[in-house]
């Protein structure tokens, strides 16, 4: 004989989620983001830190100190500041992708040729580690990132890393925020569906 269990009240769970989300968004609207951050990167100056400890670098000392202070969830984007055409950037990235040495973001066939945004991303914590992945300094080549050291150095690309740090209660809402910003900014690379 089967004993019927009471169904879980999904409406109650959904209602709690919506209430928590609305409270977090209302706090954000009232208080704005916790912190704004930006850093200009000249890719031609990127050094090889695959075999050296970047935390010991004099060149990156200030950047790393600033990044390690960021504890909450982050929305970030890389803005192209040099005069390179988007076609040149995509061509250089495609050439690097063909070598299959490291995993880089998706390149769409119909990318916006007028955007100045290279990539939009988010992370829930450890932002400094994510930046190291995008610079191309992460030891594991199968972790996806821009890998700027490996292809943008030779191109002499210049980008500005922009970041918004949110309160910790926004952690689970970050994918929605990332998707909205990606639709607005239309980055050259990265999957946002």
C-alpha cells in the first residue's frame, strides 16, 4: 500500500524567494552598490606569471591589494580602450583559440561590431582569482577566461576592468544582473543566455 505524502508547498518556497530577492533589490536601490572599482590594463606590459607567484610582483602589488579587499559578489566588464577594431580583436582571439592551449570565451558569429565592451562577467566571491584567470595567469588551462596574456599582449590591446561590488545578500541574484548588463552592453565575447 502506497502512502501518499503531502506535496511540498512550492508557492510558499517561491514566495520566500521572491520576498528575499525583493528585499535585496530594494536595499540595493536605496544604498547603491557597495563599491566601484576600475583598473587600466596595457596588455603589452603583461608579464609571464605562470611559473612565478604573482602575489610577489611589484608591478601588481597595488592591484592585488585592491582586488583582495573585494569580498562580496561582483559584476565586472572589460572595456576596450585602445583604438583596435573589433574585427582585429576577434581575429587575434580566434587565432589563439585555434592553438587550443587555454579555454577562452565563446565568440559569436554576429557579434556587435560597434561595441567597446570585450566581456561581461560576474562572480560570487574571490574576485581577484577571477581577474587572474582573465589575465591568463591561472595554472589550470581548462578554466575559461579571457587569457589576455596569451593573445592580447602581442596585439597591444588596452582594456579597462570595471567592477561593481554588491552586498553579500545579492550573491544569488548575480546571474540575472549579469544577463541584463550583457544584453545592454553587448560584449564581443562570452555566453549570455
